[in-house]
C-alpha cells in the first residue's frame, strides 16, 4: 500500500513509516540505572522522534517478551505497514537466536540501536547475536542512537528511490 502525505501529494512522494521497537526493560528508562541509560523515559524518547521527524509516520511498540517482539516483526512484515524498523532489543541482543532468526525471516530492514556503547561495557554485552542480520548498528549515543537510526533508514530509502530494495 502506498501512503501519501497530504503535503506531498503534489509530487507523489511516499511518506515513510518506521516502527520503533523496544525490548525488555526499556519500559523502565528514566528510573533504571540512569547513570547508564539517562533520565529520559521511553515516552520522552518517542516524543523526541516525532518532533524531530515530522515527515515520518512512526509506530512505537515495546514488549518485555521475546515472543512479543517476534509477533510484532511478523505482523509488520505481513501487513506491509512499515518501511524500516529501529530495534533496541535490550538484553535479547546478546542471546536471542529466536530474535535473530525472526529478523532474518523478514525483508524489512532493521537497524539495531543501543543507548549505551555495548562495546565499552561488560564482556557479555560486547557480542550481539543480531548484528549480522541487521542493516546496521548504532550504539552509545543515548536517545540520539534512535535519531541516527531514523537518518540511516531515511538515507537507505532515498538511495532506493521511493522505497527500499530489501
Ligand atoms: C541496551 C544494552 C543492553 O545490553 C541492555 O541489556 C539493555 C539496553 C542499550 O540500549 O544500551 O537493556 O540495549
């Protein structure tokens, strides 16, 4: 389905839709280890994205469950509702082969993001099992990691014309 932003109807440019998907414990942002993850809550981060990118249609989803993330990835793929996905998988990043397989199973590009620099933290966080199947990885810039993820998806879309070649 091609959705056209009213302001852009005259040149029939497609409005891009991105899913911002957050995994376990990211609902606790603001209260959870603020010295690592900062004082903004997830709603603040999501609001910041909407404000910074008024030209993008965002869908936001968070789940504490691996299965919840998998279901959302498949639903988005099957409905064809989003052009790209920004994923902070939380701790699942480091061990979820199921999540990796789900990302491999869809054609929508996924950008892996992290608030903290996972390569400058504990040994067990330095490996991501999903990076290989993601379109790119952004780690260590706090909420700006999500913004950089949007820029990355936008530039991919621009390179591929009106949409993505998956
Ligand atoms: C995180 C890093 C993960 O190691 C951790 O389990 C998280 C958050 C980040 O955004 O920095 O929950 O993905």
